[in-house]
């Protein structure tokens, strides 16, 4: 699920915040906050995506620069916090046992 | 009490075990905050900080940052809180302007900024536990500076607004009296410490023995989480830009549940609150609603408490009448919009490195006067814009874009209003240059705090000009409205 979440986050950020990223500049380790890809308002848009599309509500205590610094970091947080959304049921078996 | 740091000492004696600050790094009681501020003040003094020196604080909001602010004041110094999202280069620009004796930050940030600063710069690690110590006494008068708030400057250089203890107290005393803030209150601190709104939350709490709950940059505009924070922390006094409240209303489900009984005052400032959203807020909570107004240079100089009849009008509520002991007036002809002037105890001492400010402060804001004496905000008389309450000089952003090697020319305008407000950059690339949006954003991000980074970047073949050769910003803004930006 990690890679899958990561891919969906990358696609969403490319599409929403980087005009499609035609030069393919965004990766899992790109510093999102440091390079100005995410600001506080865009974090909010991303949280809506995470809630509605990935089925994970991120509690306010987890909103930190550390967790939102890279796509990899966000994907890790989403995985740790979340039960997968219903349309993700198929990939549940690939999660390591809790 | 005439100096800001006396407040915590007094509160620590009266309410040692009450919570003072809660942030992402935990909570401090008044006794703990007092002890830590003393220990850090002694540490700062040992590092060479003398009365009148500047102490730059560059870090995400935390109890440790609040402690550093108090410590700087106890050492007789002037603290300079930087927007935590400011990159090293911007922080260094501020440092070169205010020449701090010490930079309080994290070890990672110290490594990042060190190459940009004088090799003699002393760094103090904000996370380091310090042994208990008593700082040497520092004589500070009420007219000495307490802090410098850096704001966007039209030429690309941030301007340092210098505020004395007396300046801050003029506003803080007014706010405490107006809101009757007491030790049982729980204030939300939404604005960054570099933003003048934060002075109310911090000192409104610290001067009364109340608790202040910090909202970090990542939480500040997350609607669902922010609404949850308001409830869980049982906030009684909320102060933010209207955008944050609107996000909670529209996307955070704030109105889906009854208003928390703890919430007794909601204050907003920094931008216009659209009347429709304000009506929804007023219909949900019985808390007092107040519209505050004032640039960083004066902090709050007018205020208006929202009344039932204000909500019947189809226009924003007035910015109100004089506050903080100030005198405010407009020089325009009767009935016409005129510029708002401010004189009084909350008006800044001046910009850092410039001549002291004297006489009335001209806000650059155009207002009209109502029959009842209250002012209504009309607009700006210059290019300065607001994005979610943050003051934005397009020239500041353009200056950063112009240093980008692939950019031949750039113009920045604000597109949209309220929640949709965003900075839009139009850039003409040098012949043969190729670049992605990310590269340009990254270039800006290395130079500007995030609120100044253009949300949209459009590459164009040429910028529209007015008859006299100036960039035609109205035309650019127009292309955005028509959705025909190329």
C-alpha cells in the first residue's frame, strides 16, 4: 500500500499544485514545504484528498513539518494512521500484520 | 507593570501551577515557563547578549520559542520572531538588517543558515535543556524596544517594524479590558509569531494567567483539524484572519455540531470577512464577535463589535472606532473615501535602521466615516495586497523572481478574493530557456516565506504594458478573472 499511496499522492500534487509537472520534477523525496510546493492552504487541500480518497483523517496533533516534508513522509503517516478506504480493501492483505 | 516580561514573573507567583503555553512540544505551567525563561536569559547573557541587542528566533512555533521570547526580554534584548516558513536566505536577509547578537534556532536550521551569516554569529539551540540559573538584572524601560516584526517590503527587502514595551501594552491592555480576559481563559494562537495578531493571544494570556494554545503552520489552514482543535482545547478566545474561520465553516464541519460552550469571543482581523460567512458564524455561536483593524505599524487601532443590525447589511462590517488609546481620523473630504491616519501609544517607534517614526502614521488604507463615527474599509491606495491577512508587496515577490536565471521579466498579481486569494506570477522566460513550475517555485521558496510564494506560475511571451510603459497589472488581473491566463 505504501507505494500505491505514494503514487496517488504524487499524482494529486502534480495535478493540483504543479500544473501537471510536465518536466517530471516531483519525486517521493522532494522537499515539499522547503521548495514551496505545499503551503498551509495546500496542506489543507491535500488533507481533504487524504480523507476523501484515501479514507484517513489525520488528527491535528500529527500536522507537523516533519510529517508533511515529503511525499514519502506523508505516505508513511497515512499508512500508520489508517485503515485503508473501502476501495482499497483488495490491498489490505499486502499490509504487514499489525 | 510596564514591561512585557514582568507579566510571566507576576503570573508565576500568582498561578504557578496553571498552564501557560501548550504547543506541539507539550505544555508549560507558569512556574516552568518562568524557570526556563530565567535559565535561558542567563544563557543568552552568557552568550554576550546585552540590553538593546537583538535576538533572532527562527523556528516552528513551540513552547521553547515562547520561552526564548521571554528570555530575550529578561536579558533586556529585543526579540525578532521570523516566520517559521522563511527559508535560510530570507532569514539571513533579516539577520543582516537587524544584526542579532544571537540566533535561536534548531541545530538543522543553524547549519542551513550559517553559510549566509557572519562567522562570529552565536547560535542557541532552542531544544537544549538548561540548568536553572538567575540572569543578571537588565534595565529595560517601557519605551525600549520589545520586538521587531518583519513584514513584506515593496523592493524585496523585508521591513522591520520596531515596537516598544509601551506600544505592545497599549494594545494588550485594551484587549484584556475589552474582552475581560482572566486566568480561566484559553486563547488560541493562530497567527505566526511574526504577525502582529499573535501579540494579543500571547500577551493577552501571559498578562492574565490564562493559557495560550499554539497553532502551528501546518495546522493553521487544515479545516477539519482546526475545528477539532477549537473543541478539544476548549478555546474561549479565538483570534485569526477570517480565512481560517471561513475554512472551518465551509470545509471543517464547524457548524455541524453545536458551538462549544467554552467559546466566548471570536476576533478577526487582517482582511475583510465576507458578510455571508459572518452571518453563518453569528447564527452558530453566541460568542462575542469583533472585527479588529490595524497594520503591523500600529497593531489594532480600530475595532468594531458585531451587532445584529450589522448582519442585516449586505456589506462587510465596519472596522469601527479607535482602540488601544489611539486617535484615528481621515483627511478626505466629507463623504468621500480618505486615507486613515493613526496617532497614539500603539504606533511603532519606526522601521529598524531608519529614522525614528514621528507624527501620525498614514496607513495607506482608504476608509469612509459613518454618521455614528465608525470607519468602513474601502481599499488600498497602493499596490500592497493581502493574502489571508498577510501583507504582500508584489514587488517583494517580483524581486525574488527577477533573480531567477531563466526569468527575463516577471509580474505578480493577487487573483481571487478571501479563501481563493492567491499570488499569481506571470513570467517571461529568457530566449531558449526551459523550466518547470517547480523550478520557479523552488527558486522563490529559497528566498521567500511560503505566504509570498506564487501559488500559480504562468509563462507568457510578453507582459501587457500601459501607455507609459509600466506593467499593466489591471490587465493581468483581468485575464485571471476571465480565466484566459495563458
